[in-house]
């Protein structure tokens, strides 16, 4: 797998527009990240992973991610006005984010159940624990539950994420960003865990407000994300079997001591 430091230049900065055709490595990264996303139990029959490749994106097909191969990954020009055959109908969401966020190098799209629950309760999620800060200073909620199956709808959703690396979609799962496809998937796992933590805190707090991290605490965790988030991806990609947050896999506290 190509190693790129989180926060560093993404594939678009490193590859010429036709590089995806010359270099199959990025296609392999996309396919591997898709397989891990499926193995973690964060998607069922739906979901997709993409990466920026110059003036194009490479995206998984509209198929079960567990069976995606590098050869089945589809190249789509960022400026396209029509999605090619085989591309997920919500490929527009990926295109909108790449157009709106020049720093976006890879995107994961999934539907962890906890994202459905939390997005029905809040309009923004502020981190309650350190690793959740690697999702952004806060995680906004896009309030329209309609599928992002048009350029207009996708652009409206993308406008809700001018900064940060995660967007909750009310009634429709989530999108996460990363410097590589693997790091985007690692953030999806973290988002599912963060939603679990937030829901548990809300249930336990009763009428009392939950205590979120301060701006300084968030900044301190974000400062080390480039070092620690790749270690989470290496852990997730090497895990046998499935099991996302809440299903017997490692919880959000398991990686806390890694610094």
C-alpha cells in the first residue's frame, strides 16, 4: 500500500490526470479499503470508497464491497455531468466533495446504525473523547434524508462540510474523508464508535448535558492525528473477521493508550 502522511498532499497532488491508468496501486488501495469497510460490518449491500486521481476519481462499483477488486474500480472525471455505467448513483456525493474540498484525497461512504440514531437527535456532534477529534473539531449533520442521487443534492450536502473529515447524513449514514482510502475507512470506524459513545452518554446523562471536549483538548488530539490514525488503519486492515463498534470489536477506548 502507498503510504501518505495524513494531512499531506493527496493523490491529486502526486499524480498526473492519467496516472490512475498507469499506476494500479491506487486502484488496489481503493479495493482493499472497500473490503475492510465490509469486513468491519460498517456496510451491508450498500456503500462505496473513492480516491482522487488527478482530474478524476477512482470509485468502487455499485456492488457488494466485499467482492470489489482493483480491476472493478471505475474511473470518473471530476468534471463529468453524467455518471458512467456501474458507478453508484450517490457517486455525486464523492464528486461534490472533491470539487468543494481540494484537500479531499479519499472518501468512504457507509451506513453504521449508530449514525442513523445520533443524526436524529443532534444537528452537530462535538467530540466527547480524544479519538473523535480526528473526525474534525465537530461533525455536522446534513438534515435532508433524501438519497444524494443528483448533483444538486450532493452539492448541498457537501456545503455542510467546509472543514473537518466527517459528515453525518440524517437518515442516510455518513461520509468520511482521508489522505488515503484506508484512512477514510479508519475514520468511518471512528465515527461509528463516536456515535456509540455519544448515544451512551446521552442515555446516561438524563436531564444533564454531556461534557464535550474543550477547544484546547480537541486541538491537542488533532495535532497527533497524523501520527496515530495510520496506526488505527493498520490495525483495522489486519483484523480477521468482522465486527464494527458495538459488535465485539475493539471499542473507542482500546486505542487510547497508543500515544
